[in-house]
C-alpha cells in the first residue's frame, strides 16, 4: 500500500517520467486559491464538496494525489478517501506551497 503522503520531488518524478499516466491531481482548495496558484492539469473539488462529488467524478482505482495549500486539508481528504476505498490516494506533503518552493517557482506562493 502507498504511503499517505508524497513529496513534491516524488510527484515531479512521477509526472515527468510519465510512470503513471492515469494519475489524478485533486486540488481540494477553494476556488479563489485554485485561481491564484495551481498545478497544471489538476482538477478542483473543494474539500467541502468532496463527499457529494467524489464517487461520481473519481475512479476508486486511480492514483489520486490530493493537493491543498500546506498539506493539512489534503491529508484529511486522503484519509477520508482511503476509508471510502480509494486505496491509492495520497496527499502532497507541504501542499502547493512546497511544490512552488521545491519544484516549480512559476507557481505563485500565497
């Protein structure tokens, strides 16, 4: 079973090597945060909407990386997803802030 968290560098490697073409980047922040800064290709489902939307919009077999600002909300969502049978859900450790600081400085920090 996968760890609950994935680092920004591990995610970069996963995406750049194309090792997992079906990987889903799930942004669980609010709309204004997603508009401010985002990882290209991520889909936005704010944390409060996860229970109502996730079973209709996400494949429980997919490798899902939840993303928030600093990693707290995404870890909560990851734990909930795992309880719902999404066994390959992970949280981006440090959130989009870590992604910006460690991987892609073109993503604004806020």
